[in-house]
């Protein structure tokens, strides 16, 4: 009994059968005594098909018009889902992002939600109807133009709407049945997590875990809204993303490491022979930031006393590699570095766990297991609850498996460990 | 130089090539110094495809949700058209019916326009942009739900918008190049009309001419807005639909008959042996009207003195035939008629022309030419500027040709005629 926001992705509503299956699940939730608000993505490949159409007309679609075009996708899926629910004898009303009060910035294609004013949704559910809301879209709060939210947008819509409605939970339905201790395709013994904290989920998402998008988790943390990640193909419990692990899990039983993420999408740039003077690094990174390129890890070596020169390495998305090297080449004369190296054969491996705070031995255990597996560490970066390393991309999956075992995360072993194990 | 509203149908924008061709025409109009507002229908078969999707989900789609679904069609075409225009270097902004201020009644699937408040359109064109507006759609002015206007809806959107913007002309682009004196597929010598009055166009549309929908012409007449019907495949002048024929056309030159329409979509019901008492006919037609069935022509014979019984015949759309006979059978006992005859092998032939008012001989000429062609007249109905007859459907096209010649409308003869010809 409560107010539940459910989000279904495009693969869950890819065709009429999928729509009917999802409708049945929504009706079951309603019949259990809940008020239900549903956020839905465009069906299957609709978005790609619409982009193809745009490309037939122009090589560079205008941002405002591309958003107008793409939002037709959710309009179709939400209306069909409402019809499928009506067909089961329950009232459903669909609403566009605009009608649902999703107010955003003006950045077409990657707008951010500023506020949600869901008065029409509240009215619909208070009248006993199921509300279906288009994910991924909103309106520019100044111009009233239609906007889209970019990657992960439908998840973010769902969480933002749930927060505005003060829902009890936001259920995110995907094609996996929860968040795992590692990617099950790499580590077959990976375990589904019962709970993961917002902090851990943020670090996992930022480190390459695909199941939830960073922005959606940020929103949930800000409003302390529980997310339940689960499969639309089963009725099993999935993974709860919450503020803290349940109190029943004592420190003794609390896993130090919640999960292991890996990421093959980054490349490494090394600037060789940089003059070790105040302001030089700032000049380099400001130039890159001005091009709206996000860099991830940075390492600067101690400069050689004899030359006063140092090397600076950083990682960034491969998709920004060409532009970044072009930018750096343009400022080579001014900055005075010797040469550039570009390496796209790297992998990033990250351990994430709130338990790291109270368990100082994690780094030692991690590096020891990588060493035993014969894996060379090229870069290191840490946060309070995460350790990330860069290695050769061909060593990456071996490293994930080794770490998964070293921290006793494998399903066949004990799932919980280790206070004071000293690792 | 002026403000021009253009409307393009689905066949004009069926694919990327069509969109580009239409975009080029719009840009040419803009370059000629005009402000341009464009109303566009959904691409080609999009609407039918969306209806197919709905039918896969439910046999009886909810009206509100079906409108939400179908309006995705114009959303796609208008955004793509705006992109195609941008690609030619001109700014274009697309607007939904709601954004364009098209306020309607609540009747989903057949809403009527109540008012148009196009402030966003005015703003866009005053800023030098071309405005693209979704045809066929609006919002319920009370609930703010999305509505569609039903058949002919995009033409009506264009005319209503043109009236609200006080445009100089509304150009309706179709796949024919104007309004003809008869259907050119039936009468190869039919001529394209330079002008036709609102009254004539209303009668032609009501009598089976398909080129413009009745509601759109009614709207134009109410606001005295010139419509220019023309082809999107050529630059030729089409037909102007205006209040009066140009003054330069003196009475001497004014054609009595503007055009000849025919219609094979009706059937005739005859109620045999109806008691000729006050109230009986009213009872019959009220029952039919209560079922929301529109009847067209009605004929009641003089009752036979011996029996006090009469026959009543009327015509109606074939699609309402089954329901109507079922309704009449239910009230047979109460009304006390003898039997029903249902005849769907009829055709309706209509002469339309404002000149009929001042030329009393039209009926005689018309009936004489049908008689010469061996065509039997079964029913007759007239208005101030129209004569319609019912004949056998197999005689219909022969009758259209005969009348077209009798009134000297054939292209090889003189195109203009006849004051005082006495016919």
C-alpha cells in the first residue's frame, strides 16, 4: 500500500506482447492497493529509426527540432501502454513530459531537470487512474520548447517524478534482475546485491557499471528516495539502492566491497616533457575543459631534477581522443612540451564499497591480488569508498576475476566477510 | 509580400524526398518576401500504421489515448520538415497544435476548433522564422488533453490558423492542381476553375467533391479568408475559393454552373405503407437522428386516398445502412409501416452554381439532357444554388458527362456562357 513509480525501458515495451506483459504487471501493482505512476521509454528501436529519418533530411539536425522529433517515440509507447491497461479494465491516462510538469534547462539533447510540478499526475492518481508519463523529455522552463534529457533520461525522469510525488519507491525495470557484485558476463560467480548505498551506486556508475545512470542516482540521493532495480521478466526482488545498508547487517557482517566495476571506454594521453612550472598544468587542463571534454584520472610524475621537465598522463573517453590531441597539438608551442602519446588499449578496474572507510587493508589486498595475477598497475586513483587502477585492456577481465575472489565476493564462497581481517 | 499559410498533405511529405521538395517551395515563398506559416499532415501512411499498432494492443482504443498516439504522426513530419528547411539555411520552428493555440471541444477523434490563439506563431514569424504547425490536432480547452479533429482536420487547422493570424491567403497543396468543373477521371474535358465561391464550394463538398472538406470551407467563409487550392508538384495557379467571382467577370460571361459533383457513397431506404398521420414521419426521423445518423435527401409520396398510406424514401451513407434498417425494424410495430426496401445501387448527381439564382431555366436544361441520355430520375432535391438528383449508379457517370456538355463546360467549347439563354 503506497505510491509506487515504475520505470520500463524500451526493451520491455519493444512490441505489443511486451506492452501487454508490462500492462499486466502495472495492473497487479494497482490491484495490490497501490497508487501507480509509470514512466516509459520509446519502444525498442524507435529512437534510432527517428534519428535515421532525420539523417535522411539533413546531416546536422537542429537541436530543438531533433528533440521535437524524438519525443514522438515516448508519445507512441505511452499511449499504447495506456490502451493496453484500459484493455485490462483499469483506467490509465498518458502524459507528456510537459504535461507531467518536467521543467528543464534549455540544452537540447542533454537538458537537466530543474523542477517537477506534477499536479496533473497527482490529480490523475487521486482519481484512481494509473498515470503513464513519457520518460526522457521535458520542457524548457523559459521558452516552453520541448527538450530531451540525454542518456539515462528516462531513469532520471522516474526518480525526479517519484521525488516530487513523495513516492515510497521508484522501481526501475531493466533486462537484468539487479545490481551485481561484478558484471556476470565477466565473473559468472557474481552475486546480485540485496542493497547498495547511493554513494556506492554513484561510484559504480561513474566507474563503468551500466545498470543505472549517474544522474538518476544523484537525484535519488538528494531526495533520499529508495530505488528498486529489478527485472520486468520476473517477480524476484532485485537490488535496493538506499541511503545506508540495513542496520541488521552489523559491521561484522558488512561486506567491505560492494562491487567491482570495469570500463574499456577510456584512453590515456601522456604529455611528455612538460616544463615543471607553476601554471603550465592549469593552462593545459583549462584548454581541454574549454572544449567541454571531461577527463577522468590524472597522474603527474616527479620532475627530473636535471631537466626540470615532467610527464603528465590523463584518461578520458575514447570518443574525445581525437579532439583532445588536436587541441594539445595547437598549444604545443606555447606550453613547450616535447611530444604526445595516445594509448587506447587501457582498461579501468574499480573496487567500490562503503566499508573501505573502516578497513584500511583494502588497497594492500587489491594490489597483492593483481600482482599475483601478473597485472601491471599503470595509474591509480582513489576516493573515500573507491579504488581505481588503470591496466592493459587485455588484463582487465582477469583483474576483475582476481579481485572478486580476493574479496570473497564469489557466490560459492561466503557472501559476507571480514571485519579486522587486516586486508 | 504578405502573410501566407500553406498546408501540405501526407502524400506531399511521404518521404525524405517529398519533405525536401516541400521545404524548397516554402523557402521560395519566404524568399519572395512573405511571412510563412506551414501546416503539415502526418507522413504518408503513418496514421494507418499507428492505428495498426493500437489494434495490436486493444480492439477498442480509448479515445483520449488514440488521439495521443495519432498526434505523434504530425510531430514527426513537422520536426523533419523544420530540419529540411534549416538545411536550406532558413530558420524554422515546429509547433504542436497545443503550442500553436488550437483550442477544441472535448470530442476525441472528431473535435471541433473553438478558438485559435497563435501567439507563439506570431512571435516566431515576427522574428523572421518560418513556423511549422502540426495539422489535425489541438487541445481540449477545458482539460488540456490532446485532441484530433477527424477527417479534413489539417485543412481546417490551416484555415483556422490563417483566419486567426489574419493571413492574406491560405494555400492548400494537394495532389490535384485545383477544383475542376467535374471529376476529370469521369469527364476528361473537365476544366480547372479559376475561382469558385465559398457557397459553391460548400455545395460541391457536400455533394461528393473530395478536394476540400466541408468544415474547412465553412471556416473560410465565416472569416472571408481566400483559399488557394493548388498542386505541390507544379507552380501553376490553382483554384481560388473566395466570397464572390471577380467583378471583371460580368453577368454576361459568368458561368451559371460552376461544377458538377457526383457521389456513389449513399444508399436509399424506402419505408413502404406508412400511415399518413401527423407525427409519424417525425417519429421515424427522430429515432434515426437519435442514433447520430445523418440522412441526406427525403421524398414522401402523396398518399393513396383509398388506403391513407404513403411511402417515404430517404438517402444516407451506405456505412450507416445496416444500423438504420435495424432501428427501423425495431419501431415497425409502433409506427405500423408495411415493409422496408434497401437499395445501395444509387448515384447522386449535383449541379452547383451561384448563377442559378438568376437563371431559371437550369432545371429544365438539366432534366432534358438526362432524358436524352435515357437516365431516369428517382429523387430530386434543390437548394438556391444546387440541384441534385438520384439515379441508378450505373447511369451516374453518363449523367455527369451529359450535364457537363449540356452546360457547355467542356474545355474544347467556350468556357463561359449564357445570360438569358433561357435554359
